[in-house]
């Protein structure tokens, strides 16, 4: 299994969020060759889990669309948002089809 994960980062130069995969050429978790702009109401999937991004002026809310929805709000000034299976992730999924950080 891959030891990489994905990040959502805010770029202060262009005032936009992007989804970035970290040097994982296998795509076990999510293969992202180039950063993808995260737009308001953008939905992306990780295994059997889905996240909806809600973009605000100075923050982003990530809402899980699972059986037990959760919301996570992150300020633009925070560092990258880690998503994966590891305890170190900001948003953690228990899903064996996903790689660990």
C-alpha cells in the first residue's frame, strides 16, 4: 500500500484551494497528476467516502456525505489539510481500500 495521501492547500497568491496528490505514482489512494482546483460544492470521493467542499471567503468547510455526516472547517491561513487513513490526518477514513499516510 502507498504511504502517501492527498492534501487540500490554499494558495494565497491566487486565492484558491487545490487538491494535490503527494508523489504517489500508483494512485492507490488517489492519483492526481496535477493540482485540481477545489470549487464551491465540488464533491470528490475516497474509496466509499465522499466529501463536499464549501468555499467561504476566508475558510473551507469539508462535509462528509456518509451515513454519519461530519463537517470540518479550516481557515485559509492553516497549513495543508491531510486526508487519509492515518491518525495524523485532519480527516480520517477507516477504509481498507485507501492507503495510509
